[in-house]
C-alpha cells in the first residue's frame, strides 16, 4: 500500500481514570482513522500514555507503590480503551517509559542542544501543576489557574534548562502562513496566531532530579531530568521509529505530509506552537494538521475529579453500548466548541436518534424485505455523498453525521408517504421495487455509518446481505 496517513491523540497523564473528554478525543481520531482506511489509505493510528512528571511521582509515593509499578497499572486502564471504545485494529500504544521512546527523547534533546536552542539559567515562575505550564499574571484569575481553580499556583525557583522558544516567533508565523490548515478550527488558529504575534518567551524544559526523580535524565547532566515537553511531545516521532528507523519515519512523517494531531483546547499552545518550534529546532518538518476539541461540561459545570462530577465512559458503554457513546461524541457534542453533557440529554438523544431513528428504520425496512421476499444485491459501496466526504476531510464529524441523519429522516418520510407495505397489496411489482430501493438506501446509510458506529454498520449490512431482520439495535430506555 502506498498512501500513508498518520493520526495521533495526545498522550493522557496516567494519574487519573480515562475520562469522557479523552474518550471523545480518541473516538473522534478513530473515526477519522477508520474513514481514511476505508478510502484506501494505509493508516498509522497512535495513542498511549504520558508516564513521567511530578504529579505521577507524587501520586505513586502517596499510595506507597514503586512508581514503575504504579504507571504499569495505570497504563493498562488506558490500553483497555481499545476494547471498550472499539478502536481500530492495529492502533499503536506508546508509553513514555518505553526504552525506545526514552532513547528518542535523548537524541531529540541532543539535536536541539547541538543546534544551539538549549541553555541553562536561573528561573523563578508561577506554575500550575494541573496544566504543567508556567502562568503569567494575566493568565491567572484571583491568583489561580482558571482551568484548575482548586489547585494552588506554585512558585518555583531553581536552575533549569531552557528552550529558545523566543527565536521562533517569525518562523512560526511563516509556518502558519504556509499551512493555512495547520490548526482546525479557524478560531483556534487565530487564537494561536495572536499568541505568537504577542511575542514568545523561552520555556523551561528540565527539573532538578532531587525535586522530580521520575523522568528522563538530561543528556550530559545527571542532576536534571527532562521536563514534560521534551519528553511527552517527542512521542509523535518516536512512535514511528525516529531516529533509528529512517525508512519508517520517512514513510509516516514525510510521505504523509505530516501527522494529524487530535487534542483538547488546553493543548493548543503546546501542539501548535511549542511542538512546531521544537521540530524546527531539531530540523524536522512540521505537523500537517492539529484538530482542537472543546471541553465537556456537566450540567453547565466544569468536570473535575475534585468536584466529584466526572462522567465515566465505562458506565455509559455498559448501559447504552459502545456505538451509542461513539454516536454521542461524534454528533451530539459540538465538533470544536465546548459542550454540555447531561444524563437526560444523552438518553434523549439515544431514544430519539438511535432507538427511534436508525434502529427503527433498519428494523422496518428489513422486516418489509423479509415479508415480501425482496433482496438487494450489495457490492461494497463507494461513498459518493460529497457533503459527507467534505465534512470528514474537514474533521467536522458532526456535519457528516447530520448528513446521515438527513437520509434517515428522508427515508422514514418516504415510507410514510408511499406506504410500501400497502402498495404490495395493490401493485406487487411496484411495491417490491420500492422496498428494494429502501433496502439500498439503508445499505447506503450503513456504509456511511461504518467509521462512526462500526458495530451498527456491520449488523445492518449483514441483515441486508443475509436477508434477515436486524435484532433491536438500540432498545428504548425509559
Ligand atoms: Zn491549570
């Protein structure tokens, strides 16, 4: 296969349970991965876990577990998402504690250092442990990080290594001009452009080992460990063999035109400015596209463990099934802006669009086909719906879903109007032709659903091909 496509999620910190926000990110990335695969692309889909850093060290120490053992347990929970969320076969799972990743971070550091982009200086900053980011006074609200109002801002003073981010203002602005689709959606792209235009400050990339013993030692200086950015972000290239496997790296980084990176809006700066500058510093080509998701709130409130209002994707899947969750994050949550989750909203969408929508339509049509001995020839269908194709290519999965549900609605209406179950009694031939037409429409819907709701799509296609009724796809919930 020749047409390579590379897509990745961010690597979540392993110190918390997988949450609904990450479930949304990885399901959306999976939908794009499955879509590209269906279009004949050779797809590399990467995810994994970020396992170094102060938060993880503190948590493991607090629980009295050796830290490697602790991260092994945590990583397993994220690995389980593959099964739980029905993610693509062959998904790559990288851990920042993997030996080959650690080797890559060392080489990446050395390269940036050799090219003059790393230096050591004394350092005093305000710092949010939640974001793992420095905060300027203007970013704080009442002296606290607005994303982590429950955590105290830390004052840090020590000698650290720094990355010369400030030298990349012009090159980044040039990159943004050259790649007008680098960041999706546009309003996020404008946000990062404005941030870079205001001027950039060098950022710290190491910590003293005495303070943060859980990290990759800085090459040539055992007193320091690499701080999150030169460790975690490098996974996007270590996952595809950099620096040792040149052929593999060339295929997935160069022949693809770069990686597609899914992330949440709290990662905008890291992914679309810091990481792009780091790539330039290491003399590597930029990413292709960075897709920025909004946040999910619950009943209008920010979701956080300390507020005790988390939304558990495992619970949703066991109650409603994986395709219901996949549908929900694909269509019911805003593709790019913040969205609110409520249990009632979920149930309403489930009953309205799954039980009564696609579920009801599939059972009506397959029932009519069986009762009237109508079968339709299905060859593996090519997607020709241009609205759907454009939406998928623009990462607007909601718009692609809206197009599917428009067809579902139109087909429902057609059944109401033509009433083929009556028509067969007065004009058998015409009635059968109508039912066959509906069967082909249903199959079309199943093909379009395939990357979004793979189980549902397969069940419908099988029912049509084998001339049987679909089992109740989505039992109504009271
Ligand atoms: Zn924060």
